[in-house]
C-alpha cells in the first residue's frame, strides 16, 4: 500500500512523540524554532541554559517551507517548539496543530494585540505576519518567548529575565536608530519597491510607501500586468532604486529594472534586503539585530538619506 507524504508525516508525529523523552528535568532546555529570527531571540534570552535549533537558515522562504523527516525528529524530541504563527508557516500549520496535543508547541506571534497588526489583504481572518520588521513589535514576541521559557524552567527565571532585559534594551536602541536614520530620507523618495510585500509594518511605522510585486505571501504570482504597472510607476514618479530580497528570487525585480530601462529610465538595485530570513550563520547579519540594522542602513543610504556606512554599531559587513 502506498503511503502519502502527508500521512507519513502525521504518523511520524504520533510515533516519535510517544517515544521521545523530554530533557526538561536536567541539562539544557532544548528548543526548536522555525525562523532564524525566533531562534536568535531564544538564544539571546536563554544563554547557556538553552540549546536552540533553527529549521530555516539563510535564504529560506518560510511561506513555502515544509518540514523534513529530520525536522520532525528534532521537534518531537525538543522541550519547546517555537513557531511564528499568523499564517507565516502556512505549509506547516496542520503539523504544528497535531504536534501541540503532545508537546510544548507555541506560536509566539499569535498573541500580539490585534490593534497592532495589519489585516491580510487576501484572507479576512488573517494578518500580515512580518512583524519582525519593526523592533518595537518584535519586543512583544521576545517577551512571549521569555515567558514560555520561564514556564518551562521556572528555576532559571532570574537568568532568563536578566538576558531578556539586555536584549530588550538593544531592541529599543535599534528602534531609535531606525527612526533617526530613516527620517533623513527625503519624503518624495520614501518609496520602497521589493519582490513581495514583507515590509508593510516597516512602511506603516516609518512613513514609507511600500510596493511589492507579489503579495504578503511569496506563493502569490507576480503577473505581467503587475510588473507593467510598477514599471510605469517607477518612470512617472522618477523612482531610482528598487531592492532584491535574500529569500526571494530577483527575477521579478530584474524585470522591473529592464522594463524601466526600455523607457529610458535608469533604476538601480539599491541593495539586497533580508525579508523572511536573516543573513548567514556566524555573521552579524545572521542575528536579528544585525538583520534589521542592515535593512535600515541599506534603505536609508539607497534612497537618499544618511546612515552610518557600517550601521548602528559599526558591525555591518563592508560594502553594505
């Protein structure tokens, strides 16, 4: 009898969860996180008390990611599984809801106050998941991660809280750097054109018009009509820079620049932004703070503002 991939994954959850023995009683708290942003935040708060595995590395698109067999094993053995929620990991939701009946599985962004969220344009009952683009919003998520970890290991509450306070102060500083730097961009050039609409919160909170070729999810199609509309907009409004994303193909953005060039309007690639994934592991850009520092610095300088060449703390890679 042929077993479908979906049935295999679901049966694997049930079987592995039954056999798994939590390491909660002793040693490090084991955590599996879906996105790099969640994983990095958990490491910052947990310090030496946690061992964190992130499922999605640099350049990975969470909208289309599906769990692998090794992911299933890791999650069913972990003390805590942290996923984003808000329909970001759309292909994994059924798996998480199945797993949460047996393990400590938490959607860390689902609890954000609804008045802080943007309505999803394609689904009446869902919201834009890209809250990490604004540090003030990510502070809510970090606090939720802290609370989950304290609930799991209350004897370590003081350490988790101390680490959280330090990280939270960095997020406040990062928010201030973003506001100060982006405010230097001339108002008429505050137009951010990217491959998909991951920067909606960024635009709302920092006063930028954001135009994505695709919608909030990278699974939406970028039609020729949409590209044609944006080419005309680039020409009519004299927009001189657009941006590629590390986790999305640059094909559509290249089509924009070529279309504008055909109308004798030169549009530069303003730089590569980190949208749904952070930079490479082991780099400053491979941390949450470094990811946002990079984006703010690149956008500011490309659109005519003034930001430090190496970012908020002088740690960005040369040539950013």
